[in-house]
């Protein structure tokens, strides 16, 4: 899709991190913004900062895990701007635990935000984007964890593999229909955000902390936090995403070194080998220009 000034972008999880960087990048392209996040005060800060820079912003506190809230976001977006050109299903959370350490509440939370959040975004926005009949684009934010199976990330891996296959199916279904909507699935390795502090976005009664976790989960959480801290700058990632939308790239692998890890997984499957363990440090050092 060619991004034109005045077009409308909807971004979930936009209060900070990758979502905020995408909002700043979308404004730089002259787009109008619909920003959603569960963290109302931080969302308001981001929206105010962009408004002061001249952006036309609609900000709505939204829990993407709740279908009715995402429907209300779509209603508000179409009521305000009449149309949507770019939908970025970005909101996400992480729990670093093995399958047996992951509680039912953890599974519900991670799948609710990371997978159902994307499902709700597609249900709420795609029919109306199709009705508009104009070119548009959908970016679903998965992770390299959607293409490989990193250790101690059970629920996160499942949610992100779900987002990848959901995006592939969406691409096929839109092509079959002859729709003018492109699709991309974003699969980064580490990016410098607060994803390792996701617990902040969780309802208080469900909160756990690293100290309460078993030895595997505690160690994994510390490794993730360290890798994220040395990850790619979100602004650089946003540049790559926008260049990819304009080039209509489907798989956006932002960290070149992860390609070998994906290839190793496919080779394991095709050659009937036991799974190769991906190193948790993948993608943490080398950044790539768009
Ligand atoms: N940071 C990384 O290394 C990395 C790597 C690969 C993929 N990702 C993905 O990128 C996306 C953005 O994460 P980030 O790294 O910017 O993390 P972040 O924690 O900095 O930002 C996530 C944003 O999502 C919001 N959010 C959380 N739960 C929500 C909910 N239920 N409804 C609406 N908003 C909610 C948070 O308030 C926050 O503003 C996620 O989907 C994440 O899985 C991140």
C-alpha cells in the first residue's frame, strides 16, 4: 500500500514501546491516528504529545482481549474519521515460563491479549475496511517466537504461532476475494521496550512476580529482560515496518540473524530431527536498516 498523507491508521498497544513508535512514524507520514491501549493515563500522554506536534488523534482506552471494547474502538474510529486505511494489531504481553509452570490465568491472559486481541481487531475492522473498497493494509504483530519455539516461553510461543497462521490465512482469504487489503506479519527478535515488565498491564489479583516463579521461569524472565534491554530501537523498527507496508512484504523479519534459526526449524521438520534449541540471545545485537 502506498501511504498517503491524510489516511487513517489504527494502532493498538500505542501508549508505549513499538506501538508508540509506530504512531510517531504514522504521524510523520501525515496519517490521522486512532490509538488504543489498556493503560489509559500513558495513552493520554502519548496522544497529547502527538497532538502538540499537530497530529489528528483519537485515543481510546481499550482492552483488546475484550471483544466489545474492540468493537467500540472500531465504532469510534469510523464515527470520527469515516474510514480506516491501516490497522496495526500490536498490543501484546509476555510471560516467560515453561508449559507446566504457566498457570491457567497466565494462559488466559497471554492468549486473550496476544491472540484474541488480533482476532477481535480483524472481526471489528476488516468488514468495514472491505466495505470502504479502497486500498488498505493490516499489520499483525507476532514475533520471531511465532516462527520458532524458544524455551521457557510456552504461552507466548503459542499465541504468536497463532498470530502467524491467522495472518497467512487472512492473506489467502483476502486474495480469494480480490480485496485491496494487504497483510503483513511482523516477526521481530528483541526490541528495546517494557515487554519484560508486562505484568504491569495485568489485573491486580492475577499479578505474580519473578520471585514467586519456579527456577526455570525466574531465570528465563531475567534472560528476556536482559535481551530486550539490548534490543533494537523501536523507532528503527517502525521505519522497517513502514517501508515493508509500502513494499507489500508479508513476513517482516527485522533481525537478519533470525533467518538461520527459522531455517533450522524447517530443516528439523523436513529431516525428521529433534528440535534444535534456539539461543535466547537471537537477534539481540545486529540491527538492519530499512
Ligand atoms: N519488545 C520485543 O522484544 C518484542 C519482540 C517481538 C514482538 N514483540 C511484540 O510487540 C508488541 C508490542 O510490545 P512492546 O515490545 O512494545 O511491549 P510494551 O510492553 O512496551 O508495549 C505493549 C503495549 O501494549 C499495551 N497493552 C498490554 N495489554 C493490553 C491490552 N490487553 N489491551 C490493550 N493494550 C494492551 C501496554 O499497555 C503497552 O502500551 C507485542 O505484541 C509484543 O509481543 C515485542
